[in-house]
C-alpha cells in the first residue's frame, strides 16, 4: 500500500515549485489520496490501457470538475524528487492545441503519477485498425496537419527543442472533434535519468524507430521526423508499419513482411503512389492531399537522415504551400559507420547537464560530424 503524501513532502526542498504552484503557473501537485479517490483506488474498471511506461487510468477530479487520464509511471530507480520536479515543470510549460495538456503530477512511493486531460476519442491506432467505422479522409488529413503542428512546436517553436522519441498512432490522441493531440511528449526524458545512456532503444517502439537510432541508441530531431513519416504512411494507407505481401506465383510459400516505407516507395517508383491509399476509403479522398501525405511520409522516413526534411519543411509541403520533393524512384539504402567513440559520446551527453539528451538548445542531440553516412543509390 502506498503511503499517502503530504503537501510538505513536495515543498520542503522546493520553494520555487511552491511559488509556481501558488501562482497557478506551474504544474499542479496532487496528493496521492486525491488521485486514488478519482480512480476508485486505481481499480481495473478505470484502467484505459497499459504501455511501455506503466498503466493509464480514467479518473474524475471532483474539485476541478474535470475528467482526466492518470498515468502511473514506474520509476524503477531512485530518481530524486527535485529532478522530477524540474522535468515536470519543463513539460508542463509546453502548451499547444495539438498536445495533450499535462495538468499535474504526484511523486510518491516508487511511482510518478502524471495527470492529463482525458481524450474522449482515445488513440488514433484504434480508429485506424479496430475494424469499426472507417476514419474519413478529411479527418485523417486534419490529424496529419495537427500532428505536424505539434512537432513543429516541440522541435522549433518552443524555447528549447523537445524531442518526443515515441511518435506512433497509440500516442496520437483524439479529442471530441477528432482533432489530434500528441501525448507522452517529454516522457522519455522523465524516465531517462534512471535508465542509463542508451535509453532511446528502450523508449521507442520498433517499426517507428529510425533504423540508425536502433544501432546508435541516440535520438535526434531527425529520428522524430522518421517516426512522423511512418505515421503519415499509416494514416494514408491504413496499414501498420510491417506490411505482409503475398509472394506472386508461389502459393505455398510464406508471405513476405516488408516495412511500410519500402512498400510505399515501390508504388512511388512505379508512378502509382495513390494505389497504396487505404482501400477502405474507396477512393474518397483529395488526391493532392493524399499524394502530399504519402510523399512527405517517404521523405521524412528517408533512410539517410541527412536527406530528411526538417519538420518545418515537411509541414510546408503538407499544407500544400511548397511543391513536393523529388525522391529517387528506388528507395535508397543507407549505410553508416557508428563512430568509434559512439558509446563514450552518448554517455557523456546523458550525464552532463542533467541528461540533456532529449532537450537541447540546438535541436539535434548528436552532432552530425560524429557520423559517416554513405548513400548507396
Ligand atoms: N489522455 C488520455 N486520454 C484518454 N486515453 C488515454 C490518454 N492517455 C493514454 N490513454 C490511453 O491509455 C492507453 C495506454 O497508454 P500508454 O501511453 O500507457 O501506452 P501506449 O501509448 O500504447 O504506449 P507508450 O508507452 O509507448 O506511450 C492507450 O490505449 C491510450 O489510448
Ligand atoms: Mg502513450
């Protein structure tokens, strides 16, 4: 049983947090007891789901008259409360109409609890894949633009570059009008400290992760852009990142499974990219928008990270404000050599300045001079 926390637990050594709290500008600190009441003691009935960081519960905060989603994150380390306080206060200062608003937090026992606004339409994956009503194209296109705006804000418009590191349809939440709100931003940063340097691999999800990142374990703005590209292709094609393709003329043989980027790139190379659009839409879409979403998806997921667009360039094309990029007809294969000092470099990033591997002043954690990228066409 968790010990119920007193307010003094938070404020003893964090006078600045208390100031923010009193001014109503910082994150709201909840007592564990309040959140337990809101969720009927975190009962199974209230459970919305479970992810890589912990479980999420639906709750109602009587005092605020507010429906919320409460995420219980197992810390798995003896993370200092002060460190959490500063991380949470950074994250709670992020405000954008396409981000799930963090309302507050509670740090007690072995757990960190994060309180978010409740998203009545759940996450995008259920709408793309549940087999229920087909999500019409105009809503999908709005979701694409909303998600792009959220990333633009995190990467370029806020005072520091905030990397998300786990962009995927499960983390794209939908409000009552099906507007996209990106969730779980900054979460990887919160759990970063206790998990050592190569956290990206642990934090991200296979299929969405920049292949280069899988080897080096280092996140960057470019690796977020890669995951964004994969999500764009999923929204356009209605397919998960791993696509099963039947082998032609070989009925008894096993099917091939290829990555969605490669799958769509083959349609692009044949000059028939629209044939990869979600068949369940039955052709009901604006062809220019669909083509832009798919081509930008490929561009963002370019195997060579140095040839990917910035999120701003990607958004400009998605908004049909700049022309489509011209990509090679065949998907390029990128190979690169991890630098001999990769491990040393990464660990030094994670240990200096309180783990600046997810929020940096420049937007790219890793200097491109530490990597060699050879493009084979
Ligand atoms: N703010 C919210 N409102 C409504 N439902 C939510 C909210 N946040 C999360 N959920 C739901 O809770 C479930 C679990 O979310 P969680 O973030 O723990 O896992 P995930 O997104 O699948 O994976 P990850 O750990 O990589 O984020 C998901 O099904 C999600 O739809
Ligand atoms: Mg999530």
